[in-house]
C-alpha cells in the first residue's frame, strides 16, 4: 500500500513541474463550453426579441452559467481525442441538452429575482486591455473574529486601503469595502486591480491597510505588505496557489 501526504496530493492536483517551472495542469471541462454556448444563444435571442423581459447583461450571463455549472457534473478532457469523443457523445444525447436548457431557465428565474446592490445591470463598456509590464496582485483573503467570544463577526464592512485611499478592485464582482455577512463566517476577500510597471524586471513592495469601523467596537487597523515582480501579461483568472492569506484579526467591544 502506498501512502501519499495531503500536501503532496494538493501539489500534484494543482500543478506539475517542468524544467524548473511550475505550470498549471492542462485539463479542460467540456461542460463549460456547452453551458456557455447555450447561455449565449438564449441571452442573445432575448436581447433581440425581448420576449421574456430578463436582463441580458454580461454579468447576468456569467451568474447563470455559474449557477448551472455548479449543479451539473464536469466532463474533463486532456487531449484532442478526448474532446472529439465527448462532443460526439453529447451530440447523440439530445435529452441532456434539453435538461440543460431547463436548468438555464431555472437559473434565469433565480438570478433575475436576486437583489444585487453593487451591480446596476448596465451593459459593460469595452475597456482597453491592460498590457505589460504589470504588477498582478493576488487575491487577498482573511477572517475577523469577535475578540470577546472568538466567534466570527458579521453584518459589517472591511476596507482595503493604500495611502489612506480605497484600493480599486479588478472588476465589479469584487467590492471594496467588502461586506461580511452571516453566510461568510467572518471571511472577507479582495482582488486589487493590476498596476502598471515601468520595466519588466521591476520589483516593488506594496503596503496595505485593513480598516474596520463598526459601532460598539474599537476601530481596527491592520497593516501588511507584499513584494511583487512585474509580469509581461495581465492575470485576470483566480489562481488558488497565489492567494495572499492575512492573519486572523480580532475586533474588541468598546
């Protein structure tokens, strides 16, 4: 019997090494292609006809696609041959496509009734693609606890600051200040927008401040820094191995 440590399993799951470089394992979930294709077709038709009156903005399309993908099993491929076999298999099973459309319609109904105060459902204006060299920030995560009973806090906002100013986030899906709800068990997250660099080999230390000002508690200020190397490309996809974890923070009643 062979025993493998948890850390080794996690490393092998997320990355493998080639010529001293860590690269992400090249696997693809075919269901992403199928779901996004169907979502785009349904939303594009609604945008033209307006038959059902639901929002067709890009954010709602992404929300619907995520809703569906979280409720169906993935189908992974690692080669062109695997892709051909799986696509042929799904083309022969039209019932699965009908079930998928039904799930998309369910997602549209649910997403359309959700209140999202930070999003106005306006069509996004195309932004010029940022080009390197850039400082790509990792996602920043952490937890806050009540210092008197060590339970996770909720119902409050936490700010991410640089030089006393709110840090811009990478897109509207990431909010600053970040609201900590009961469902997140004291967890918060930020993803700062990339920053231009003068040169590719540039290194820079960035200083941040986390701030909480909540009635009934002493003000919380926590300072931390990270050193980044300029990269030649924009990184706009979440990479778990590049998450910056802040130490646990504690709020104390006044």
